[in-house]
């Protein structure tokens, strides 16, 4: 029953719950043991106190697609910064950087012989437009990228197509192999005189949706108009060839470029109590491809890390180290030697280079919203109490030790790793992710709320352990930092 | 080992297998008991001797989409007739009928306020084009058709949208309720001054694919430009409204009409031995919607009935009655009072009116390729030996008695029912069907070969029982026919 003594304890709901769990009466000012708090954060996330779903719902509904450098991406960044301030984050600010944008125009594809059939395609990222009346040619199908690269057949006037299939794996490794023709196919096609490049979509689904994505530039441009074809359409062209017929295809794209635009990173901190110069960095990207609304790539990643830190923010105490959320821009155009400007991961690392020794650990959430199933930690803590505590806290979530130490973290945190920052990885089940990746179907309805909350639980628990202490994650520790 | 005595037994593979099962040595000229043959046909289909998959693969690959009155539909009919002749069917011929075609043009939709987002739509069948610069309006969402029909709100200058959701059921009955706004929504919208009609897709999936289909005509036309919106896009507009914003949408379609074209029915018989004037009719439709390749709607239906009768054709004996396959045209434009010409079901019934008394039974396969799970027979044989035999033969396929007698058979055989022909129904599991129905995703990769063969097994077994005998399927039997 309410009375005067209880009035001073009228905190917000979540804070009260967490405090009740973690602090006990009269202990609001002291900090319990890290593993105790990590466990409580985990349970709070699973109990439905996470803001992750409402974050990704509002982000994807208000702004829809958020291509790099677009008004949608810029508005989403303004919204995110305002929201993070309202949620009580510290040091919230936007760090802009210049780039050239790419805008998908009208596009179409059709089989014109031996029969007239519409085809579902998506221009590959930064791909140049076709001529105004399109481009047409007989299609020559290569079963793999290797077969195209080894081919001596002249392709003048033809459309070169690679029909390599992606393998579905839990860890998403099938993507690495299947993406090779998307990266270098346009170059190989152009070198042989092909008028366009067609790619069986890099994806594990069988829907009439094409998976877009970037390719490698040659002399600062994608050398020929390049398109991904939906998997069922690629099957259809293969069957036409099997009937002894030659598929002839017409392609059209009015894609264009926008010079002099900008993208941006949004930075927000939960300031540490005693070692506040030391930063544990959590990354995800706000931009998305243009066909869907970027719910899983990477709206949920931004939601997971924001929600995890918001649960910490609602505690009556702070971790020793600063926890930093970076919502990166322009991740989808991340490319070695990209001619269109830098991307968020490089921009952050370059802009904060002097602070790298104080970045004690970094990780990225960018593989959808299905459950975390393994944890990878830096080699320096592969054995010992930190890892054991992390495994104790995460095992009830079904998270097991990863077979290897964390070496790669994703496009946005890899520049940090190159600057010496240790990485961790909360690896997600990617079995379904490449059904939807870079397609129009990357929309909110695909988000599994229970699995989303499991992610928040894993991130909140692990990050608390990493931030509320002085564990050194650097192997050789030459850059060991003090608070 | 081959020798001279075996040479005269060198029949084709399937015929040999079936004869070995059904005839025994020296009995090739006599006909075993119907239930024995029905069982053998069932087993032959399950053993992989069905041509169903190769039929639907070739049909959908060679011709792709086959809209009513299109060259694709006409060429598919020519191909089917040639194929049926080559397979040894009797009386193969094409029966053309006139109609006006409808051609989907370029179409697009986009949210223009409160933010710019692309939307996935498909114009509803026979829907008129928009003006050349499209049509734009604020969207007013009604949760159900009833809510629109009861509304007194003026909609001048608005886009009326019905966002009713379809229920997934095994028997497909959810379609009947959900399709109401597709049928009558355009009329209700137009009466209130709306500039266009938007419909949450009548479908059970959550993909960025819109489900097209026909609507009811008012004064011989669809009264306003009308579009289906993909389910995730409909969710998005609902969420925008829930945020307190008004979605404003731009729609464009360049759809057009083709006067003076034609569609056609393809007819092919397996002529009966002793009662050949009596016809058991199996129907399916060759035309398809234009977005996919009509694999499940209704390529597999044509494949199932052709393959079932081909298995009978390979027997050394014939059933007493004639078994007729009708591959209908223009089923997708079947409409009461359609202004664009008749459809195949009406054309066949009208053209064969004098033969109706000799059509002893009819059924249609037009609900995809998932397994048959119940059998419905005419009321006249609801009890008695015929039904018991049918159930004995079908039960090993998992086919159970339907709770009701067969009353409706589908758009193509219902005109036969109105002319007094008894109907049966081999009811398919429609749980997945409306995920794909009338979308770009109705393609060959969605066909489950094992379930397709189960359909062939059920059709071959049941049709043999119905055709090889003199069972009277007419309740009151006033039109009882003799051979």
C-alpha cells in the first residue's frame, strides 16, 4: 500500500523492477557484483522490458527505406539522436561525412525470346543505368563465378549470367562464397565484351524477389549495367537452356547518382562511473537497402544495442567504463576503394583515431534478429574468469562458446579492429537471414519478437560484464589504458 | 535375359508394369475388377510413373504466364493439344471462343507523405488505367468490407482502402470471406467518390507480393483504378495511421484492353469400351494470371488430370465409359455478367448442351498441388458400394470422406452442375495455397512433387472406379443415360 516512506522510491517501472532485483532496500547507491547485475539485465529483457521492438517498428514505419545519403537516412539519424537524448543517453551527437548517393530508378527485365515472360530483377548497387531504350542480348549462363573467370568465350553483345547457388548455413558462411560473382562478376563480364551482367540472387529463398548489393568498382565505376535476378527466374532461364533454347533478355534501368550528399554516424554514451574514458563500443547501422525497410538489415541491430544500453541506463548505478552506441551510416556501400565516399565504419575510426587505445572492446549486431547462439571473445580472454562468467550468464539463453576467437566483427567495427581494438561477437542464427537480405521483403513483419528480446538479453548481460570492471581484452596489452 | 519368347512382351515400361500388375500372363485382353485396377493405378502414380511434373515444368517454362486471350495462352493450348495427341488421347481438338483481353501495363505505387516509400501493388484484373500522371490521394482505411459498405463518410478525392485479413484454413474457406472487398470494393469506393481503390491482398502470406484477381463490373467496367497491396505494405499503412499520420499515396497503371482476341478449351478423350457415349469429365484450366507462371494455378491441375488419364491410357484395356479431359481457357476472368466475353467453363457447357445428359460425372482440379485429403461424392452415391470402394482405394493415400456431399466444383465445372451434371471433389489441402495464389510467386519451384503424385494417384484411382462401370451419379436419375 502507498505511504509516505514509499514515495521516494517512485522510480520508473523498469528502474524500480531492476533496482528491486539488484539493489535491495537502501542499496541504490552501491553497485552489486557484475554477474548479479548481468543476470538481472538478462531477465529484464526476457520479461518484456526491452524497447527493441518499438524502436525498430517506429524506425521502419516512419522512414521506410534508408539508403546511404538519402533524406530517409538523414531523417532517421535526426530522429534517432532525439530519441536517444530523450531516453537519457549522454553525449548524443551526429557525425556527418560526405558521399555520393545512388538512386534506383525504374527498372524492368523481360525474356523476349523464345517466349515473352516478365522477369524479376534488381539493379546491383551503384550500377549504371542502361541506355534509354534498355539493353538486350542473348544470355550465356555460367554455373559459377570460377567458370566465368576461366572462360575464354567471347561475350560481345551478350548478357553474361552467373547462376551460382548460395548454401544455407546457421553461421551465414554460405554468403561469403556466393557473393564472389556479385563482387567481381561485372568486371569479368565487361572484360569479355558483355553488354550487361546478370546474377542469380545471393540468397537462400525461392521467391520472386531479387537480392541487391554492391559490386567492385573498376576505374571508379561499376563497368556494365548489372542486375540480380530472383532465384525462381534464374531457375526458369536454366530450364529454357535445358530445353535447347537460347534465352534473350531485355533489361532497363534508370538508376542515377546524387553528388554532394552526406551520411552520418549517431553516437550516444552511457557514461562510466570510475573509468569513463574507457569505451566499450556497440555498433549497428541505420542505413538500409532501398527495396525493403531495413527491418532486419539493420533496424533490429540498432534496436538490440539501444535497448540493451537503455536497460543499463534504467539502473540506479553505472558501469565503471563508458558504454557507447554507434548507429553507423552508409554501411551498405562499404567497399574497398569505393569511389563514392567513405562509409560510417571508416569515418568513425578515422575521426576517433586518437581514442582507439581507450576503446577497450567493440562488437556489432548486423545479422538480423534471430537468436544469439554462440559467443566469441578476444583471444586475450579466451581462458579465465571473464569468459567463464560470460558463459554462465549467457548459457540460460542457449548461447554456447564459439569454436573460434572473435577476429572479424562486421563492416562497421572491422576498421576499429585494424586500429587495434579487440572484438567480440554474439553470433546470431543466420539460417533464415539470407532469405530476406537485401530484398523488398526485409520488413517489420519478419521480426520474431521473442528472438529479438533474446538478443537484447545477451547484449545487455555481456556488455555489463565487459564494462563494469577492468578486464584487459588486448592480447599483448601494449596499449593498456587506464581510466 | 532377353530371348525370342520375351520379344512380343516388349511393351513400353509403364504399360508393361501396369499389365504385369493388372493382367497377369495371357489376360491382356480382359479387364480385371475396377477396384483392382484402381489400386494398381494408384500405386503406379506413387511409384513415379506419372508425367505430371514434366508436364507442368514444360508448360510453365515454355510459355510462362498465360493470361486469358494472350498469345501465351493460345500457344500453350496448341502445345497441349499436340502433346495430348502424341500421348495417345482420342478426339483431341481445340474449341475457341471470343473475348476481350486485359494487359497489365507498367504500374507503380508510392507513399508520398508523411515520408517517401515505395509500395508493392498489382492492379486488379480488368482494372482501368490511371491518368498518365497517375492518381494521388489521402488513404482512408476500412478494416473490413462491411465497414466500407456501411460508411457514410464522403470519399471524394480520397483513396478508399479495405484492409481485411484472410484467415488460413485447410479447406481454403477463408478465401470466400476475404474476397468480398476485392469483388465489390471498387463499386463501393466509386459510389462514394473515391479516386481509386486499394485492397489488402487476399492472401495468407507476408511477402512483398500483391495478389491480383477480378472484381465485379459496374455498367460493364471496373469503375475506378483498383489495386491490391502486399500484406506487409498494408501493415505499414496501418502503422502510419496508428502514429497519427495520414498516408498519402500515388498510384499509376497503364493497363489496356485487347478487343477481338480469343481463348479456347482443349478437349481430349480416352474413349470408353462399352459405354463410350457416357462421359466422365476431368477439368482444369490452362490460363493463368500474368504475374507468375501459373504453376499452381492451374498448371498442376492440368498436369494431375492429364497424368491420371495417361496412366489409364497405358493400360491394355479401357474403362467402359469415356474419360474426357478439358483444359479450360480464360478461367481467371470467370465472372457473372463479365463484359469481356465468356470464359471456358460457360463456353464448354453451352457448346455441349445437348450432351449434358450423357455427362455422368464431373470434377475439377484447381487448388494447387498439395495433397488430397478428402473425397466428396454426389448425394446419390453418398451411401453404398461405390463410395465404400472409393474410400477403400483412397484411404491408403490419407484421403478421408468429406463431411458434405459435393455441391460446388469450381468455376469451370459449375456450369455443368447447373446443367444437371453430378459433381465430385478430391479436396486438396489449401493451407499454403493462398500464400502464392495470383502472385508473381506462383512458379514451378513451389510444386511439391510427392504431393503432386499423390494427387495423380487419387484422381487415377477414383476416375477408374467412376468410369469402368454403370453407377448412376444423378440423384433423381430422370436423365439416366445408356451407352
